[in-house]
C-alpha cells in the first residue's frame, strides 16, 4: 500500500465556518493568496514562510459577508499582492445562483443563474471575461466593465451571453495559452472546448465510465502545460486523462471506491503528469480522502489527516510549490507533497 510519508501537513488554520471551497490564486503576482468560502463568509488568507523556510503559516488578510453558501471561487488575473501593489479581486459563486465580485473590499453582485453555481473561471488573459456553469444547465460568459474601482453597486452592470447545455455544468476552466477558449464539462459526460469570441464549440467528446450503474461526471480540469491540450476528469470511482484531439483516454485509473468528486492538475512544473483527486464521502476503511497521482507511476500518494475521516470538501494546488490546500470541515490544511508525486 502507498505510504503517507510523502505527504505531510505543514500548516493548519481553524475557520469560523465550515469551508465548502478553497482556491489558491493561480497568478504569479499573488500566488501565496488563498480564498475560502463558507456558509455565508468568504475569506482571503496569505501563506507565509519563515526566513529559513522551515515553517509555513496562514495569515488572515480579509473576510467578507456574502450571505449564501459559497460553491465556487475564481481569482482575477488583475490580482496582485506585494509591497508595491495590493489588489484583491475574485468572484464567488453561491448555492442560490448568485455570483459576487469581491474587489478592493467591496462585494458587488455580478448576476445570477437559476440554480446553484457549480464552477467559475476568469480568463487567464482577458481580465474582464468570466465564465460560469450551473445546475440550471447553462454556460454564461460575463463581461465585467472597465475601471472597476469607479463603479458602485448601482452602476455595476456586467453583460452576459448565455449558452444552453444538455445537462448541468460541473466544471469550467481557462488556459493561459488559449485565450479564446474555455473547457466546459457537463454532468452527463460531455466535455467541450468553447470559443467564447466566436460563440461556438470547436471540439467535444462524450466521456463514458465502464463501471456498473449510471456514470456521472463529477469534475474535470485542464492542464495548464503549454505543450499540449490535456484534460482529466473523475467519473464514478475512476479518473481518466485525454489528449486533444484523441477521443479515447490515454490513461485511466482507480480513484476512490466511494466515488471521486474533485480532479485538480498540479500547477507547477509537474502539471502535465501530476494531479490530485478527492472524495467527499470517505468510508470507514478509506485510507485517505485525497490522493495524488502521477501518470508515470503506478501507486498514488495518500494525503490528509489519516486519524480522521472528516469530509474533504475542496482541494487546490499552489501555483509553483508542491503544496496542496484542502478544506476539512472548519479547518484549512496545507499539505507538502514530496517524492512519489514529483
């Protein structure tokens, strides 16, 4: 069996509410910021290290009341956090269908779906473009106004272009080298690359699970490795990897017997081979709620507080370090991932 020695918890932070989503900032100018969303609160935290690098800590930066359960978070590419400039800008999707922009201490309503927001994604390069998917079976492309700091609540009026999906959307992702595309994944197993400038799907595939019973796609992610178009997904208890334009997976493997609910590619130099999966329903005999896989290795690294079978609600990779954040009830954990995943 895989050992736990390759993954260790390096930082913990108790939160005022159960965390439903966590997200490291993927942009280099603010990569040590992490946002978490609870029942009614969204918080921003900074990861810091001692001068010798021996200790990692979490420091609260700000908290905001949004009044609904957070279900998705995406960071704006305009976000910066340094001694010269501090701009904190992110969007939060909620279970009531509303999307809020948190911008320089303000909470502004972007707009609404008719049902729970399942995922959000800012474009990496088009800083005013945002995509959202929902249980209401729609994909929305939002265009935020320029000069956001000049807009107050009454004058903040984003525009929205809506596309109908065949089933609830579960994931939407952008890519730093594909500025016109979003990857959109649906619960039915359809994954498409959508060109928002041309308002058309340029490629799609129907993912099928070979296990018993109905297959439901729970999550998908797009590798940010620039040399290829690679994406992965979790369906049932298994994970699958595809390379565009192949219609059949190049790799497949076992994730979680109870069913996996999250798939996240590493964001650092390992981003085309290393990914994490998580289950939100660990059983009594489950070794770990989070596993880190390397498609070049056979056995995954088990991650988490193995003394507890607490439900993991969300995971997120640091942009450049081998660090994986997880939300575990009302606790935020930061795991250092070593050897077996590198």
